[in-house]
C-alpha cells in the first residue's frame, strides 16, 4: 500500500522537528532565575560580607560569566581573579586594593589590564545595578583572593554614595 | 459524496476551532474578572481603579502564549516580505529576456502571497491585543516611546495591501513596466514596515535615547538604537533565505503531486530556483550575524557574554546542528541535481571531497567547548573540556569551520552551474587556474588565521574574524565574476532535463524548509530571551512570574510546537492557493443540486466560470 503524500510529508515534518527537539534535550538544562536581592544589614561581619560577595559574583553580579578564578590552561577572555588582591595593591599608583577594586567596579575603563579589552560595564548601573553595600561585599570577597579581607559595611571609598 | 465528506470534515473542524477559541476567551475573561460579592454594592462603588501590571494566560502562561503568536506572526511576515523580493527579480529577468517561463514562475510565487498576507495581519493583530491584555504596563511604556511611529506604520500597511493586491490581481493586465513598478512599491513598503517594527523590538534589547529611568530623550535615538540596522540587514537576508526555502517546499510538494512530465519539469525548476534563492541568501547570513553580535557586544558586554558564554551558549551548539544540516542538505540537493544533465559528468568526481570537507567542518562547528560528563570522566579528562577536542570548541576553530563550510557550498554551486558545459573562451585555462588559485589561497588564509588565533591575546583574536569573513566574501565575488565571463558562449555537452531528479531530492527541499523555520524560531528565541529578566534591557524590569529564563529543552519544545503549527497553516495556504488552478464546479444536467462532478479547467457553468 502506498502511503498518501500528505502523510509522508507530515511524517517528515514531524520527524525533523522531533529530532531538533531531541537535540534540545541533550544539551545542559539550566533555568536561570532573576537575581535574588541580597540581605545586607547592620551587624554583618566581614566573613558574612565575604560569603555574600561570593554569592553576588556568581549570581546578580554576573562576574563569573566573564572572569575565571584559578584557570591554568587555555586563552583568557578577561583577567583571571586568582591572587587578584596582591596585584590590586600595586596595580595603579596611589590606589590601595579597596580603592582599586572600587575603581574597577564603578569606573571599569579608568584602568584596563594590558592585553584585555575595555569591555566591563559599570557594576553600579543597570542592567547589573549593584548597590554600594553589595559592592563592598564583592570587594570583601575579592580581598580573600590573595589577601585578607579588611572592609566592613562602614568602609568608605571614593565612589561610595555617588562620590567621584 | 466523496467530495462532501472532506467538506463536512472541514466545517466540523472549523466549528470545533471556533468553539475552542470562544472557550479560551471565556476562560481568560473569567480568570481576570473577580467574582461579585453579594451585599457589597457600596463597597463596589468606592473601589479605586487600579492598573494591572500583568494578566495571566490560562494553562501555558502569558510568555508562551505571546511567544507562539509572535513567532507565527514573524514567520508569515518573513514569508510575505521575502516572496515579493525574488518574485520581482524573477519578473525582471522574464521582462529582460522575454522568456515567459520566468513570468509564470514569478506569478506562481506571488499566488502564495495573498492568503499569507491575511494570516500575517491576523497574527499581528492577535499579538498586539495579547500584549495589551497580558502585559498592559509594559505595552503602555512601549506605546509612550514609539507612538509617533504608529500612524506611519498603519498608512504603510494600507499601501502594502494596495501594492500587493494590484501586483497579484493586475498580473498581465498592465504594461509590464507599470506592473514591475507595483512590485517595486510592494517591496519598498514592506521593507519600511519591517524597519519600523524592528525599531520597537531592537529598542527592547539595546535601548537608546531614554534616561536611566526610561524617560524619552530622543525618539530618533530610540529608533536608531545600536542593534536596529544590524537586525534590519540580518532580517532582510534571513527572510529571503526563509522565503526561498518555503517556496522550494511548495514546489517540492507540487512536484511530488505532479502527474505529467511537463508539471514535474516546471516544479523541479521552481524548486531549484527556490533553493537557489534560499542558499544564495543563506551564505552571507553568518556575516550579517557577526555584525549583529558585534553590535550587541559593543552595546553591552554583559549582554554579549550572556549570549555567547552564559545561559545561551549551548543554544549555539543546537544552532550549529541546524546550520550543519542545512549545508549538508543544500549540498546534497545540488549534487543530486547534477544528474539532470545528460551524459557522464566529470565534475561529479569532486563531490566526495566536498562531502568530506562539509562533514569535517560540521563536526568542528558542533564541538562544544565543555562537555557534559560525570565527575570521574571530568577527572580523567583533567577538566570539563576534552584535552584534544576541547581545542575545537573555541571561536578560532568554529569561525574557521563555518568559513570553509561557506566556501565549500559555494564550490558546490559552482560545480552545479558548470555541469554539462565547457568553457569556450580562449583564456579558459588561465581562468580556471585563477579561480582555483583564489579558492586555495583564501582557504589557506582562513585556516592560517584560525590557527594563529590560538597564539594571540583575546583582543587580537576577536578581530581575526573580520579578515576571515572579508577574504571569503572576496573569493565568492571574484570567482563568480570570473565564472560569468568564463562560461559566456560555453559549449554544451548535455541538455538539462528538468524533472529528471530522484524524488528524494524533493523531500530534501522540504527538510531544508523545516530546518530553516526551526532555525528562525530558535534564533528568534535567543534574540528575545537574551534580555532575561528585563522587558527593556536595563530600563524596564520584568517582574512577572515568567521573569526567569527557561531551560533550552523547554524552549526547543515551544519552538517545535510553533513550527508544526506554522507548517499546518502553510499547508492551508498551499491548499487555498491551489484552488485557483482547480477545475470549475459544474451543475449536472437534469438535477437541481450542484454536483461535485468536475470537468476540465474552467468548466462551464456560467455562474462559476471565471471571466
């Protein structure tokens, strides 16, 4: 029995879309939720800030979409952050690590690490839009990469509160 | 009787569809209307007016409902915008050469337009109403920014209807130049409509001309936002590729239905032209895609990296599978087409090398940077990237693969073009050598840049794609230019026998059309989904329950359902278009009833005969 043409074409269309749907199920499945608002409040210790800073870097801050921590092989798209605090202390004359990190986050094109594109967006503005306190937490975490965290929620830098 | 059964079935299906629509509308209204409370009229009167931010579409949710309707609207719109472009070009060729076959072909393409135009407008209206109902606050914002563009849009839409219907119904009724003028008008107006709509959607992705809080500072800047022109160019090219593939599928369907050699010859030729249009437009499409991606990165690195390195990076592996399939299928169709030409074809021996090149490039392009593996597998590999294959999953290798893929497909076209012909110009040997030299040098240059990319910093590596693209474009243009002169007055070694092609070639055309459609659905998703939890990126936040980005598996299911709906509807378009050629209905003598008996074309009950 010869299968009617319309059925043959229908089967081909179904099989093709079915195949592509199957390919779609084979890749990693990840649902990306909108960023959670972090709970930063008075009385938070530096250790708490480090923990929240890491969460922000992985989530709302989108930092680890571009940066790596401890990548040892292959080309880098943006600077690797392993040991970044030790470099931050001397990278720009006149800026200590906290001021350097603040400058990198609020005004990222003011100094660009040689060999990398001037591509980082200001983190305090949309679409990322971290608050001053969230940025302090990120700085606290960055200080743990090659150094010791010193910032608290009372720490002030040049960019804090719309400064600079 | 046999005719009345499907008619009854269609009426029944239409009734069921109508009832489902009414029931669905009722459900939405019911879901949005709070139940009245007895004994509280005074409270009702003092109830303040509150503006809804979102409303919910039953069962599938607002996002999926908007997604499906927008996708269907875009697919039909793409078809309606694309067909006039190549119908017009084919008509011009017919006018210039005086070959009536071209005129008939252009008319056959145009026949598909009028029903598709109605469906495009219907889905456009459905999309607008659904946006107003389901996302009122956001829609209101877009209206406040773009309201000055709405009246021109509507007026252009009227103009498009005028041009389309006069172009179609006026076929053969006007002076050819006047008719071509109508076709040109149709194309210009259609493109202008698309450009206006593109301003709205690109603004959502790369807003410009507004303050941080969303206040309009400059409508001109909002329209000329960073991704507007790249999307305009990308869509014009992609629409032509997509329209060509759907027209090719129509021809394939008619070929498989054909009962005479003449019909088969015509539809084989039509399918070839449709596929030629599709693949010709498809070859430069990745270059337009590069430009768009570059502008996205330039507008926001975050957006660019979300696309290529974040939540959507694996989507490009699916895209690679689709595009690889398109290239394979397009090449296979061309190779099958070489059999149309009488006699042994010496060029066919090159096919196996082209097949090897296409397959290798496909494999490189579809290699992911990191792979899904168990903990022990990752430990054994020394990371999520394979120690050897991982090097093929980076942009240096992928850019090289896609450029070689384009060059190879171009060579397939060239081989097909010269099948059954021998160049007769005195400089033929030099011409062939020059072509081969350009091809080899460009291929080597592209591969060299790909390898070089592994040894330089990111800032240098990113820029290497530009000379790769430009050199491939140079090869395509210069080799074609030489070919045109080389084969002028060429000696024929065998005639092209249209219709003499294996039936599987027609299924390949349908496969190409489905793959194109699916690809458009997927890339439409990434363009829109890229904004993630923003309606207007960085300006208007999405606070609805659908603000999350779904899994790729879910997205591909929605794309597939939409594609199937589209093909169901395009089947209806083909069927309605084919009614035009159907024999007229005839009253049986001695009976009061209209009989389904049919005569030959234009059967002759005066009430039904066409004038």
